[in-house]
C-alpha cells in the first residue's frame, strides 16, 4: 500500500523537514484551491490555539480528510494550527511519533500491526482502502500468481500492500521466502516496474494507475483488497502515541470534530477534494481523481454509528486475526489495548450541539 490558501483560510507552511523525522519524510505546505473561500466555514473560534503536527502519505486515502479540514477551515474553527508532514509509509510515521516529532498520523492497514504491538493508539477511523494491488509484468513470463516463485517483487514492507501480497502468495501455497522480495517505497516500485528492473510489485494508487497507464497490456493484476475481503479488512486510521492520547484528550476531540466535518464534506465532493489532494501531493489531478473509487468513504453519522455499535472494534479484531495468521503478529491481544471509539463518539456528539 503534496496551494495558496484562500483569504478565509489560515496559511499553513512547513518550510523544511522536521528535525529528527524519518529520512523518508518530507515537509509539506498546505494550500487551498482558488475559489474555495465561498464555501469555507467562517466561524471564529474562541478556543485557545493548539499546534498539531500531522503525518500523512501522498495519496487520496491518506491525505483527503486532512486537506479538506484545512481547506474548509474546520481545523481553524477548533483553534488548531495544523502542520502537515509527508511520509512514504506508516511505520516511519509511527517512528516519528515515538521520537516526538509528530503528534498525529494517518496510517494504512499494514502499519496497524505496530498499534497492536503497543506502539500507538487508534482514536479515529478514516476510510477503508480497496486500492492495494499485486501487479506483474507479463513480458517476464508471469501469467499467474504461482509464476511469482523465484521472481523479483517490489513491495513497501509493513504496509497493507504487503499484506495483500502475502495473501496472494498463500493462496497458491507460497510465502515471501519463495520470491526475491525487495523493499521499495510506492513511487520507486512503480519506476522499477515500468523500467523492468523488477518482475512484479505490490503497491497502491496512484502508483498502480501510473503502472497501468505506462505498461498497458504488459501488466496483469493478480489481487487487490476485494480479492481477500473475507479474510482481511483494510482500514486507514488516525493514531497517536499512548502518551499523547493520555495527555491530550481535549486536543484529540477538537481534531476529530474537524475531521468528522471533513469526512462528511468529502463524501459528496470527491472530485473537488481530489484536486486539493493533487495540489498537496504535487501529482497530476486526473491521476488523483481516478483514485476516488479506491476507498470506501463513510459519512460522519455512519462513523459515529459504527463507533458506538462495536462495528469498528470487530473490524480491527478481524484485521488482527489476519496479522496473526500471516505471521506479522505473534499473538492476539485485546483490541481495546490499542483502539478506543471514545474520541469519535465525543467529537460527533459535540458537533451536534
């Protein structure tokens, strides 16, 4: 498994990488699409201003809620000065949180195993990904999953895409030991696939779209999230360290209040949000717009209901079962140790007042 803000939006600029952040991260400057001011919330917050450093990855799933909350002024309404920082993968975001350089991160499925290991706390659900794919180059003589045996396969280790790769291999009696697995970030995997330096890859959009566009009929897709829907779930979540969670409940509720408004707006304005994301991550707008169907986007009310009725807890339990079955996690633990619906429930109810 990147923007000059309108006058109604506060300018958020990060001029350089945060000191001590992972080498795979880069600082991002948040900007707004022109013309957005007319729809931006103009409520003036009397709340004391707090600063939150938020990590994201350069794709629609990871960046869309954050950029929408910035563009629409929802963070400003909550008195939050958001500093956004770009990372290439979730594990690096968690490492940066552990070193104190990041407060909150948006992570994909694969990095949730680190939450289960006690490294972070899930406080808000974002979306469920259906954009991870295992792709292969037919010109390398690969026509079925079993043909990956002995082949060089690029993947970003510890991500949801690697989980799909593991399940694909497992479906034909193979493991990662049967392939030459090469660690690459998503962008590098796409470049390596297109140039023929690797035989296959497990990655996510927009890299998957770039590969398909460049390779045409020479690329074959073996599996994606939907292929193994009965065995695994692919949620993206907002997380923080256990210490930050314990000491900053008010900040997290305020952050999630803005987040829920942004998620509501996103469901009915996907094209506009995709354009904002494209500007943030500095990628082609048409490419990002193609990825709007790569995730399941819930409304704020749907998120609230699932938080209250235990659906999210069950989802994370299913995810954890898969981590154990594929060897990513040694033993099952109580999901309540690393996930709580309380912040989402409090934030939604506060928004209704």
